[in-house]
C-alpha cells in the first residue's frame, strides 16, 4: 500500500492493474477548463479526471471560502462513480508539483481511505520518462463507496484564531511570501494573513524539478517553522484549503503526522469582518 508518494517506475508497473485507480487532477485557478482540456488531449493511460471545482469542492456560499469541502456523501458518490473500493490503490497526479493532487490525497484520507498516494513529479515526470499517454476515456465499473469522515482532521476559524495566539500551537500558511505579507493579492478581496500565523510556502517542500525533497530535508524545514509546536497542534492553511493539503502531504512524508487542515483558509477568514488581518 502506498500512502504518500509513488514514482514513475512504480506507477508504470501498475498502470493496467484493475486494483489501481489513477486520477488526473490537473487544474488552473485562472482558467478552470484548462486542466480538463489537457486531460482530454493526453493523460496517463486508464486515468479518470477530477475537476477541482466540481469533484473536490462544494459550491461556494456567502460564508465559505473558494473551495469548501464537499459533503462526504457527495464525495462518496464521486468515488463510487470512479469505482473506488476499500481495496483500491488510488494514485493522484497533476501537472508537476502535486498541488492539486494533494487535495485529493487529503480528501480520501478524510473519508477513511488510506491507500492513496501522489505521483512525484506529476505528468511532467511521466512524459519526461518516455511513458505512454492516452486520450481514451477510462471504462470502470461503479461501486458503492462508504465515506467515514474524520472530523478531527480539520478545524474551523475559531480554532485557527485560538491556535494562532497559542505558543504551544502553530498555524502554517502555505501561500507565497508576497501574498502572506499582503504585498499582492491576485485572487482574494483582502490581502494579508491571520495574525500569529507563520509563513511556510508550499514551494519550500519541492526541489527544482518539482519533486518533493527528502524526508530529512522536509523534517528540518518544518521543524524550523513549527518551532516547538508538535504536529498534532499544527494547522495548515492557504488561500482556499487546496495548497494547505500540500503541506500536510509534505509533513506526512517527513514523518510528522497529525497536523490538521483549515479548509476555509484565507478566503473564508476574510468573509467575517470581525476577523483581524495582519500584514508584513
């Protein structure tokens, strides 16, 4: 069972294995149809496509962030359509850095499915290795997936507010430094960060080829950002609860288990005018 990463060689050996499900999660926040178009042009053979907005998030409301978690039963319907059973090994990939694949990775674990991993280096690594691609639609038999969501894996805004001011806890913000500092904000209506949150950009977990750093390197970087806070008192957030999942995957690779997700993240935090905003 693979629970964090797989490499191209391993996936290639199982690409036709009926007990493996490959999910293409390519996406572009500025062009929401681009990922699906790329999938239709060519993907890992046998893969199905997961659209961030349709499959990995619920509709936005007046109180939510940009990518609220779907109802577990709705997500279970999606997994059933893809043919997931309790014995299915799921492999998620995106263009290269695992940003969107990590969202699916976290969501599957949230509903009780541990056999899920991310393709290290993504579709770029797959094609760079000379592996075949396909434009054919996968034909998989539907199943009945039973979701068993774990509420302890995520926190809400009040919990974030308390943790950010608690020296024994840590809130890690995965956004780029310029967004965390409030110098630029290309997506959300307010710039800045949760007071007390610490910036730990998701890119800090990656090498130059968009693959994850070694467990030892990741552990050292998280140790620096967490200071003395244990992982089970660490919360990951970002703009909308997607990039934060990348931090949680990196922490898992580093052997730092138990950190939690703030699904609403910054785009939800700023919905409430009573929430303080820090800059710099």
